[in-house]
C-alpha cells in the first residue's frame, strides 16, 4: 500500500507520461482496429483481448471497494457505481457485441492491461484510500454543483459512447465488406463520436469526484484518443474524400 506521498508521486508520473503518449501517438498510430498491421506482432482474437484488457480495472476497483471501511459512504458509492457500470459494459458486454473476426496485437493488449491496473488503483485510491475530505458531507455532497454536473455529464457521455458503438456495429449488413462513413448521432458532427462520449464520461467523473487522481483519467483518455481520432479522420479523408467529411471535426464538435 502506497502512502499519500507515493500515491501523489504516481499521479504526477502518470500525468507526465500522458504528455509523452499524446505527442507520440501523433507520429505512431497504435496498431489495433483498422490500424493493425503485422509489424505489431502476435495477435489474438479481438473479443478475448478486449475482455483480458478491460477486466483488470473493474476487478481492482471492486477489490478496493470491498475492503474499504468507507464502502457504503454515499458519494463514493455513487461514483464507484458509475465507474463499475462503465467497465462492466466495456469488459463483459461490449467485446461480445463486436462483429467480424478482428484480432488485437498482444503487445497492445498488455499495454492496456498495465494502464488499467494502475488506473484502477488510482481511481480506487482517490475514492477510498485517500478520498476527497468533502466526501464526509455524505448525501449533501451530491447536491454540489460539480457533483450534479459531473454525474449528468457522465451519463450523457456514456449514452453517446454506447449509441456511437451501436452505429459503428451496424454500418454493414451481413456479408457486406465495403467501408462506410458513419453519419448517425454525434457522427453528424465528428468522425470519432464514440471517443467523444468516452472523454465526456471521464471528465464528468473527475468533475464529480474533484480529486487529482480522478483528473488523471480524462487527461490520459484524451492523450490516447485525440491523436487516434486525428488518424481516423485522415483515414476517412483518404478513403472518402474531404467533400464527404463536409464540416465534420475529429472529436470535438465545431472545434477539432
């Protein structure tokens, strides 16, 4: 168990790494999904890889919650529930909805596992090991503007994320191998609407939690997904032409 100094040191180290990752991913596109190549080495079934990659963060948070004397304190319980709801869907539902026989490089999966273990500890630590002192207000904390706004933003972001994944899964009919430009929902405004939704979720979570540990998550999420959204935008532009993209942005409507 880390003390508060080491815990904060881990936070600052992760923030520094996020900067490195953000810059690097504008030069090297992570080789999963439509960007997978043989150069990334041995790969395994995409569904299995997603489960193995995402389930650690769900379990780490669950263990920290289970052994915490604060487990039934209302502010933490609400935030814990939102966090676990996302990762239950991401690790135990989302992978089995994926279509096709795609594969994920093992090295990408292992990097995801490492991040998720560390992030699970940081988020669990921010709720239960070194919590926001204001959580002691109990239910009244959830009436603060940041808690209300954060929870609402999380819910809206999750709805956008789930709907955008649904749109992507249903772009093609069975047997169709052509590529299509998604147009429904938030895809009317950005080419990576699913990523927009996920960033909104974790900004909302961090806003509601109001801890530095919680803010690590949306910063890392943006560091990973904003460059990837840029790569996807460029791929669509090459495949469908700039005219087909019209006024769509990459990930932030009307801005980027």
